[in-house]
């Protein structure tokens, strides 16, 4: 952790934090205030620009507070904090949009969840490996734990998003009720098992021994304060993204892009805090932490989002289309192959990073121009 952060935590523990409110307190609070003023309304262009400014400010605030909490609890617990917090609020955003959008949003859960998988497994992983390899020559990480995380992501994605394309109980890419219930229970069980393995049974597989432990951890009061402000900042990020969603939909229509591109944009906005946190960790040489963040976010996006949406369908009207199309299936298959070849050696170069980034860009391009 940089010296400025260490000094700031020391000042806060000594009571000096009461002298002035720092930016990471002011910005989340003001962003939530802006959310309260604009929620449920259709603001004009000037207001949308202001909303965008607060949205952009809430993202680095969320990253800062997530890093404070992570520094206190240590890895891999710190990576779970941001992933689970973002995903829980992401579920609320998806459900809100599905309630207000009706049948037009029947594929929103699928599009957002798959976009999260592709963005994290290719975009965030690629950026982390690029930054790490440029810094160290070769980016190193624990292959055993990272491979377990990738395998869990791919299994969850297959259970929830691939199988509905091929089942025959319903006419479209849709699960029958009992099939959806099975996928939801299996997803929760696999995610819970992974958390147990990552944090208790095989915690060492998700750490890199040669990284030095920091001794100047933030105090308990500072940690609880940052945890609360992290939740406030994430509510602001996701809520303001919802406020911006009509403008996003209009922009998608103006560009002639398919409706599925809305889910991609939502995933990009929601994953901004995790992306920035992963890149910053890679820049410090903590590539394993970056990969924990990326794959943990992808896992939570499937393992928590799909079961939650499955429960929400009890009250939602219209079908829940989860099955992926042919282009998406090809991208997923290539991602699985490239990801396995990248992770198994436990080391990666700029070439490996370039492969993942190319897949991420291909996904984004084809989402807008299928």
C-alpha cells in the first residue's frame, strides 16, 4: 500500500479524520443524494451529464474503500467483499429493469451475466496480465487456485446459460420450471463450495507466498467505516447506472445495435470498480489478487444472479430466456480453451494477455455488430 494511504490510516486512527471530510466520504454521499433526486424520473440532458459525473466519481471511491477492507481482512477474503457486494446490487438492478421493461427484457439476465463472464475472464484478466507482465517481465500466480476458479466459472456458465439452448422441455432457449430450480440450487451449492475452498480448506491455493504481508493494517473502526461507504458507493454506482439506462437504450437504438447490447453496457458499468481494483493490484505486482477479483466476479455474476432471478420469476411476467446463441457459444468455448492454456503454467506473458484482450474486444464488437 502506498505511503499516503498508510499515513491517512494512521491519522484516522489518531482521530485526525474528524478535521475534514475526505473526497472518498463526500463523493459517495453526494452520489447517493443525486440518486435520490433522480430515481424514478426521466432527467434531461444536462442532468444526465451531472449524473454521469457522480457515477464516474463513485467508482474510484468504491475501489478505495474495497481496498481498505481487503487490506484489513487479507486475501482472499478481500476479493470476495467487492465481488459479492457488486453482484448483490447488480441483481437488484436487473430485477428493477425487468419489472419496468416487461417482455422486452426477457434476455437481460442472460445478456448481463454472460457479458460479466466475458468481460472479467477476458478483459479484466487480460488487462491484469498485461500490466503484471509489463511490470515484471512475466506475470506469476498460483495455477492451482486460479484453475479451480476458472473451472467453477465455466461449469456455472454451462449449467445456467449453455444448457437452456439445448433442452427440449420448452420451445425456446428457456428452462422449464423444475430445470430452472435445479440450475439455481446447483449454482448456489457450487458457489458456496468454492467460497469454502477459497477461504478455509485450501486458502493457500489463492495466495502467492512471495508477496510480503503488510503490517500496518487499518484499524477496526476505519475498516467498518470503509465497509459502510463501500456499500453506499456501490449503491450509487448501480443506481445511477439505472438512471442512465434510458439514455443508454436510446443510444443503442440510435446506433442500430441489438437490444442485448444494453446488458453489455450495464455489465461494463457495474464492473468498473472491480476492473480498476484488479489493474491497480496488478500494477503493484499482486497479479493473484487481480485474478481472484476477476474470476470471483464472474463466478458471483452467475452463481448468485441466476438463482436470484429464478426466484424473482415468481413475480415477474414473461419468459426468462437464458440460452446463449451460436456466436456466444463459440466465444465461450474459445475463452475456456485460452483460459486453461494461460492459467495452467502459473505464469503468463504479454502474448497471453493479448489473446484475452482480443477475445474481449471481439465480444464487445460482436455485441454491437452481430
